[in-house]
């Protein structure tokens, strides 16, 4: 009996101890759990509270840094390349093209004239040319002082030019090469007989009074631009403008001694051929670069520059084969330049088929420009500046109004072809008249101030020796 009681008491004691132990464990566990929640649960709230405060502070510099470049680096890289390509067109491309066409006693004079004229115009462009073209003004001129010497521009400034997606200095540099090559093109028309100082004075005045207003009229918000004339890369501004100036210059200077009596042959056709091929390569910067971006428009202009040039080479070669019996290497090279000139105003708005037609027609018509038309005008255009650049530019400018229509593969939807052709004819006519009148007036002034033509003795000896005191080919 006692044993059972004892046993029962021990069991009850053990049970009580067990219950106390469990209670103690439970009591210890519950506060710990509560403490853990008290420590953990505020952490998310602290994180939530802190993150919104810190996020704007950390994100603000990043956002500001991301917003700082207002240009696409790919576009900038392409435009830097395009500017270099246009430079390649002039020196050495144009210099070699013209240098091979003259006689050996005058090759250095042509090379020097192109290099120095190009350099002169680059400086004039920064001085007042850019301002006069791309600032607000009247329908023919902008302000000569608003951006003189690039006033207001800085290395970091972006968006202050007509092309908002480029650094300001890059757009200025790209456009400077257009001004330089346009003025240098004229040199070939009166090569081998003009005074060096006359070339420089003429170039400075012509750039100011002919290139600047035509560029403003077409690209700077002037008269023809508002009328809707299409000139993507310079058919009127560059080629017709320079071609007409070359024609007038050749008239004023007169014919070279012996012209029409003896054969005044190119002294180095390979020079001319190499120059033409360099022009073709550089022209991709001229045409595709005028898109001012590495985009689909640049791609279209690039392809059209390839196709039109190839078509013009074939057109010129075929025409020579038919009319002369033999196609010449000089003709094929000239055909390439004719195609490049013809497609220039249209390259960004016509389709591939339109480019082929424009190139082929330019190649065929320019053969007549340097032969039949040249004889008809009775002018000694040494490097056929008008026959290729003037005639080719006119062909391209007018056909731009036809093949830019979307119905013919172009990019202009709902284009009234008849109306657009009329606008293009008006732009051609205005360019011809403006350039002719201004060039004639400048040449008259230069003739009075420094004279135009070298002496007969100097011309017979050669301008390399008489104007520059050196000879390209020593005996």
C-alpha cells in the first residue's frame, strides 16, 4: 500500500517537475521569439524607410550623367569619318584629278592652287561663313556677325546647329569641307593661265558672294529651301554654282595659247584616274554624310552613290565607244565623276532604280557637255568644270524632282512630279543666274586690282616655274 502511494507520489512529483520544466522552457522560448520579432520586424521597415530617401540621391547623378550627352556616339563617329572623307576628296582627290589633266609644266601650280584655296576658305568659313549661312537673316544672307569666329560655341556645346544630334564643332567642320571643295572646283576651269594672287582674291570674294548666299538660300532657311527645292548634298549649292563660275571664269581668262591649234593633252592620265577614284571614295562622306546620322537615310544615299556612279561609267563608256569608236580610260574616270555629280542632289530621296537612271543619263549627257556644248560655247574650260559639274548638276537637280516620288521608288509620298520638277528648274535657274552675275562682277574687280592672266612668256614657260619657282619633273 505504501509502495503504491509512494509510487503514485513519485509519479505525480515527476509529472509536476516535467510540467514545471516545460513551463520554464515555454516561458523562455516565448520572450525570445518576441524579442526576435522585435529585432527583425523593424528591419524591413527601416529598409523601406531608408531606401526611398537614398534612392533619389544616388540616382540623381546617374540621371544627370545619362542626360548630359545629347548625341548618339555612332552618329558622331560616322560624321567624323564623313568629314575626313570629304577632305580626301579635295586633297589629294581633286588635286590629282585636275593635276593630271594639265600639262607637266603646270601641274604644281594646280596642286598649289587647290590646297591653298581650300585652306583659305576653311578659315573664312569659321570667321564669318558659317554665321552667314546658318543664322537668321533675309532669304539670301544670314548674319555675318552672330556666330563670327564661332562665337557662343564651346567644345561641350550641343544642339546649337541645324542638326541637333551633333556636337556643334563637328557640324561646323563638316560644312566647312563643302565650302572648301566648292570653291576649289572652279580652279580647274581657268588652270594654266591665271595669276596665283588672282586665284586667291577671286576665291575669297566668290566664297563670300556666291557660295554663302546659295548655301543659305537652299540649306539655311532661305528662299529655295522654303519653296521646297530638293538638294540633299549640293547639286545646286556646290556643282551648278561652281560649274557656272568656272564657265564664266574661262570666258574672262580667254583661251590658252595654242588652244585649237595644237593638242593640249593631259600630261598624266593615271593621276586623273587615281584622283577620280579618290573622289568616288570620298563622295560617300559627301553624300551619305549629308544624312547627318548613321541611319537608313545614310544607307540609301550610300547605295545610290554606288549605283549612280557605276551607271554613269557605263553610260560614258558606251557613248564614247559609239561616237569615237574607242572608249578611253580618261572618259571612264570622267564618267564616274559625272555620275557622282548627278546623284548628289538626289541621293537621299530617290530609290536605287532612280539612281541608276540619273547616273546613266548624267554620264551620257556630260559626254556632250565636254565635247559638243564646249565647242558650241567656244570656251577653253581646261578641266571641263562646267561640262561635268555644271551639266551633271543640272541633270541631277531636275531628275531629282522626278525620281523622288514614291511611285517611282523615291521617299517622297504624294509628290506632285510636275510641280516638283518646276521647283527644281527654278532652283537651277536661280543658281545659274546668281553664280554667273556674281562671278562676272568679281572677275572684273580682280582684273582691276591685281590682274587676271599671266604674261605670255610666263604661260609658255609654265606656271610651276614662273609662279612657284619649282618644277614637278626635273630633267
